[in-house]
C-alpha cells in the first residue's frame, strides 16, 4: 500500500485494474454450447460453424448439414428416387362430358394416300340410345369404325366418345366430336389443301337443322329424322316405328342418298334388307337401289351379293332353342321372298324387293310455323 502511494494515485489505479483482469477466467462460448452445461476451465472450446467455415478442410454452410447426416449411398438413393418421381406419368384422368375416355387410332392405305384416324372411346361401356339416328363404334379386331346395326357387344365394341380427327399425312381432312356413339357439336371436312368443304353442327346425333317428326304431341316418340344443312339434305337419316324400334337408316350427301340404306326387323334391331346407293353425293343418284344383303328374322344372312350367297329359296333352319329367332322343330318353314333361279357361279341378277324401298323425303326442309 505504501508502495502504491509512493508511485502516485494514477499508477495505483492502473495496477488495480490489471490485477482484476488477471483474476477473471476467460470463457469461450459457441453456438454449439449449452447454457445448462458450462465449459470446464482449461477445456478446448468446440468449433463454431458460423466462424470456422473459412478454415481449410471445413465444410461450407450450404452442405454442412447434409453431409453430416447422409452418406454417399443415401445421397445416391435420394437422387434416384427424385428422378423416378419425375419420370412418373401424369395420372390425370381424361374426361369428356363427364365420362372417362381412352385414346385410339388406326391407319388405312399406304404412302402419301395413307389416312390416320385418331379417336376416343368410353373407358366404361355404356349402351347408346336406341333412338339415335346413327351410332358409331370401333372394332379392335377389325381396326375400323362401324355404324351400329343393333345393340353393341360390351365385350368387344368400343363406343366412340370424345374428339375425332382424320389426317392424310400432316393435313387434317376431318374433325369433330362423338358423344355416347353419336356425332356431336361441330364437324368439319377439308380438302387436300386445307380448304373447308363442309361444316355441320350436331346435337347427340341430330343435325341442328334437321326436321324431326314425332308420333305424340309431347315430342317424346321420334318418328323420322330428316337431316338438312343449309337447306340441303346432308347427314344421317333415321325412321322409327310407333313402339320406338328402328325401321330405316341411311345417309345423305349433297342432297342425294349414298352408301348403304338398311331396313330392320321388329325384333332386337336385327337387319332385314340392305340396299346400295352410290359412293358419293356428287354423282347422279341411283333411282333404283340394289339389294346387296338380306337377313332372316333371327339375324342370319340368307343373301349376300359379294359372298355369292343365296339361301332365300331354302327353309329357315330350326337350329337350337337358344338361337335368336330360331323356329321350333316341326313348324312350317318361312315362305321364300322370291323364287330361286338358276344362275351360273359368280353371277347375281339385280335383286329387288317389291314394295320395300327407302321412304321418300322432301328435297328441302318443311318450313316451321312461327310460335304465337
């Protein structure tokens, strides 16, 4: 004390501060330390990841946590899982008008004339309406779209439903939509240069400008559907009996009947007669169509021009009881439609059926009286 007084008060204060600093123990605190576990005197302080990343050999902050947790094998497995998730196909359901659909296509022809048809069909089968003018379906076995002649087979037939497109090379030549087997919304056709040649609007198979007649005043039982587009016959024709069964179906183009016109039995929608008209509506219309096929009441072919088949003079086979339309044993055979004629192989006379011809329709739509 006497020594401190001799050196002066300022130096005495300085010596006292240095003594207090030496008496205190330095404590290093890092972000890895825990408050409830104080460091022991003399023990080395753990490294601080926020202050030691620049040291040689120390990991960077961006990968420090990952490398401390994952091994190389685990990293590799995580990357493979991420790639697999990216390759997983989109499982979004394809829907059209609330129905799940699947895509299909087929090709016809070869070379520059090859035509590709792309279409969609119902994933879950639904029997189309029997009152539709025409019903279309795809046959996977024949790779072709057909017009139904009766009820469809749920096990094989694919009901068209969704967008439709037909292309020749890269040029679209026809587009449209199907709904439950019927033509729906706008249909367009193009020539080889992409010029629009025809456009028709449909509502579940009925052309928008069609003349539809009914058996009842409530317009619930369709009698006849005569298709018109811009005042000209164009599209699918249909006629029904009073009990709702099909009687006739056919097709118009450019105001003329074309293709096959079919007359039906009153049993399960089986075909009876099939008549042939011209291939296109831009040729003179055939005044008297040719009978090319005929079927028995049970649906069996008894005349086919192309197959050189003519069993019309023979009695209808009795068959088994399970055969549709089969006659019980012992009953009188069906009367022949016409006399059997001697003919040389490969020759068929022009086959006509007296009194059975497609119904006549007006060349222009019947004007509708304005509502009061």
